[in-house]
């Protein structure tokens, strides 16, 4: 992997992690186009995922500080309830990630055909949530947090957007747009870090550190993912508040159709 490839893939990861267009799908498409496979792709994926987590911490540091400030009062307040919602939302993806991730990958694989089909599914979900008008709720409940977590667990499928699935599901449940983007981005931090840890352990068990990627390429990819992740996270929060997810539905539909065509 050279520096230009690392730059492009890093930008893809950072932008698409927060935009509802599937970072895993775009990273798979980019890796396939550049001919990057196996351990080399895995090690790079782990690194850029960590970069996007750091970008979330930077953009949402005020919200994170608010949560921890209330949490350490050791009382049942709004901050503690928020943390409970995040913990509950992690249950489905934790079960799938630990026990069924390899099975899902073995059954469905990660080829371009699967990615294209899941991008089309993402488009349908975003479009449906855009036109549906459920009754609005003031706060995200534990029940809603668990259902949103189920949507996140389904997004282990390559091409099915994690942020698109969680935000669209939350909207269909009647949660307010201004609450969902922030919750969606905060709830994915533990699963992304957990997934990166599991992949890193898998690589170490295979006695490999992920191929022969130059350190300069790794640094370029990391910085590209971090900077673009910061921009995309801030941008996406505003987009969700304005309710303009239909444009991403159109993009996913086009990208899905093109990807399926390329896979044939």
C-alpha cells in the first residue's frame, strides 16, 4: 500500500463512518479496486477505525464530559440514564460480534455483490425513515436503545451502514432528530474499539502484524481518517437535525447498483 492509496482509503473511512453510506462497504470497494487484500487490509482497517473513534471523542468531547460529570455523582440522573441507554444498545452488537461475526462473514462473505445489496438495503431504510412520520418522543427509552442496538448489530453486514441503520431506526421509533445523531455516534465507540481489539487479537494469534505496509502509509491513513472523521461527524449531526437523509438514500441506491454491476 503506497501513500496515495492510504490517503484515499483513510479519507473514505473517516467520511463514511459517520455519513450513512457504510464505511465497511466503501473500504471494501476501495481495497478491491487497489488490489489490497487479507492481513494488509485488516491491519489498515483496524488503524483507521481507531482514528475515527478519536475524531468522535474530539467533536463530542463536551457531551462526553457532561456524561462523565453526571455519572460520577453516583445518582440516577439524566447522565446516568444516558449511559444506561448506551450500555443496553451495546448488548446485541456485543453478542453478535463475539459469537456470530465469523459465522456471518463465512455465510455472506464480504464480496462486492454483498456490499452492493446491503447498500441498496441502506437506501431503502433511509428512504423509509425519511417519509415516515411517527409520533415524536422527548427522550430515547431503554426499549428504543435496545432496538437501535439491534439495528447496529445487523450492520456487521458489509455495506449496511451502521450510522444509517441506527439513525433511521431511531427515527422510525419516533425519537427526535436532534437526539439521534449524538446518541448514534457515542453508542458506536465501544463496539468499534471492541471490534478493533478482536481483529488485533486474531492477527496476533496468526503471528502477523498485518503485512508489509510502510509506516508512512499507516500514518497518512490514520491522519486522513482522523481529519475527515472530525469533519464528517460535525457535518452529519447538522444533516440529521435538518432531516436531509433522503440524499444519502439516493447515493446509496446508485452506489449499490454500480457495485453490483462491477461484481458481475
